[in-house]
């Protein structure tokens, strides 16, 4: 039992967030509040994603930017800051730029916040990002929100606790225990996770642990896995976050939210998710719209036999999920990769079936990928032979993950097997690996920098 607990702690600290440890608790500092800033708005291009803007005070820090068509340097606009776990600031902006238009908000994506940063680095990233944007963009200090996915979700939680001008956070696919000793006013937070996301239970439990005396909070689950959610689900999350905040009154957002949530209620077949949407509509539209229809549906569904049966099935599956994870934890603690492969081969087909259990098996498969990544990364430079064993497993349990094949290239070069290293690197690039700088700086892959096949792959 102790080995399983230790393993879960290792996995949580190494991978689920962007950092190796939670931030140290501070008792003498206070959150950063909005200070008078000498704003000199610049004329950046609108309606296009600008992938890299260097911070004036520190050119090593940069961000991506999307300005909606109605943005003007003379008029204040709210801003949403996105944190991607791999430091790809443009990725969420490209995906969600239509929401920048419909919400009429500035969208900013950090290029420096990424998995592996320690907390002082994260603090510096946030300081530079917020400072530069508030000086060069006409941002409404009362409407600043942060959004993060996976490790970026932990950064969003961190920013919510450390910067007083941040009104709310949307944390998708991960949670950070939020320090509250510095929070001086009530904050809004939305926690989101896909039903097939390996961090599903972590988000649910993390949100449940937040005090309602300090946070206005809402958990939104959706059909999906461990990746940036759909535009529609992000729209629901952002609209909910803004309606939960007391400092925003936007009729367009209200109307759009009501239309969006009504459609979700109408089309959702999963009763647990339908109840979630009904509660969200009832809570956020009370006093703003007629919510009697939501209350009636809530009462009917929550008292139905089918709903309560589904709740019982869900609880059974969560218990089974925990049991399987404990079994895998024992296998990992023994280094029994053959048994882990066998377990994966048993559950992987079940994750593809259209059954109530499929989402649970998908989460378990994600947990195995997480473990394989963690132990591969942990041994990559200190014990290459051991790393090679876990990388082999990683490629088996998460065949489309670029990181698995990138690690494969490194361990193959460590074993002087350049042919296999080239094959794995080409596989990583083919699956979407595009961090050219990281590749160029990796000592083990130095000889591949001039490999014709790899060079050609980068150009495609």
C-alpha cells in the first residue's frame, strides 16, 4: 500500500503540473494587486494570431496575441491569458480565436510557461507577461482571467492565488491546491475535465476541496480526453466563469450562454452531465432569466430511477478505477513492465467500446501513459538503460504521443543506435512534434541535426 501511495505522489508531482513541487506557503507576502501603469497601447494587427511578441523588459519572455476586430488602443477590453503545458502560446489562440470575437476579449498565450518550470520561474513568467501586456495593450483591469490546460491549469491556479487583479481562472485537466492565505477578495474558478481524461478524478476532487467562502466555483465535465477541449465546451466554461464574476455585465455573453446551455441540455444523453448543465443554467441565470423550466427538469431527473442507477454505476466504476490503478501501481513499483503491458492490452480494447465503462478504461490507459512518461523522464539522463525500458512501454501504451517517440530517439542515440533514433525522431515529427529549439539543444541528438531525413521532415 505504501509503495502505491508513494508512486501516486511521484506521478502527481512530476507530471500533472508544470512543476516538481507545490509552491511554498508564504505568510508574509500579499497577492499582487493592480497598480497604476503607464499604458502606451501599441497598434498590433487585429483578427490574426501573432505568434511571438517579445517582452520589452526581457526579450527571453514572449507571448502570442489575438486582438478581436473591435479592439481599439483607445478603448479598454477584458483579457484572457492562456497557459499551454508545452509553452505553445499560439495553440489555444488558434483554436479559440472565434471566442475572442464573440466575447470581445483580448486573447494572450504565454510562450514561456511550460511543464518542467519551477515555481520561481513560473512567477517570473507571469510577472513579465502581465506587466508587458498591461503596458502595451489597453486592458480592463477588472476583467482579467487566466485559462490553462494540464500543467498550464496549475499555472492558472497559481496566478489566481498570487495576482489580485486576476478575477477568475479556468483550470482544465489538472488542479493545484490553491493557497488562500494571500487572497484578499472572493475569486471565481471553473474546473473542467473530459470523462475520458486521466485527470478526471483529480479535477473533481480538487474542486470539491476548494472553500466556498473564498471561491465561487463550478465543475464542468464534458465528453473528451486529455487535450484542449472543444470550442463549444471552452465557450461554456468561459461564459460560466464570466457570469460567476461580479465585475462583468455583458448582455451578449448572457444571451449567448443561455442559448449555448439550452442546446447542451437538449442534446445531452448522459443524465449526470445533463443534470450538471441544468444546475449551471439554474444557478447562473437566476435573477437574469426565467429558470423555472430548469428547476422542473432538475427535479424530474434527479428523482428518476435511471439517473440514480447511473449514479450508482458511476460510483462502482470509480471504485474499480481506483482498484486497477492500485494494481498498476504495484506492477510499476516492481518494475514489472511485462505485466503492465499485459494489463494495457486487456483494457485498451475496452476503452474503444461504446459502453459506460469505456471512459473509465480510457482514464486508466491515460494513467499508464502518465506513469510511463514519468519514469522515462526520471531516468532519461541518470539511468539510460532503465529509461529505455520505460520508453519502450511508453511507446506501447501511447502510440500517438510525440513525447514517447522523441524520448525513443534519445535513448536510441544513448545506445549508439542511430538508425532507430532517426526512425523514432521521424515518427515524432510525423505525429506533430515541432519544438525545433528543444531538438537542437538536446546533446544526445546533436548528430541528427544534419541528418538529411530529419532535416527534410522539419521542412514538411
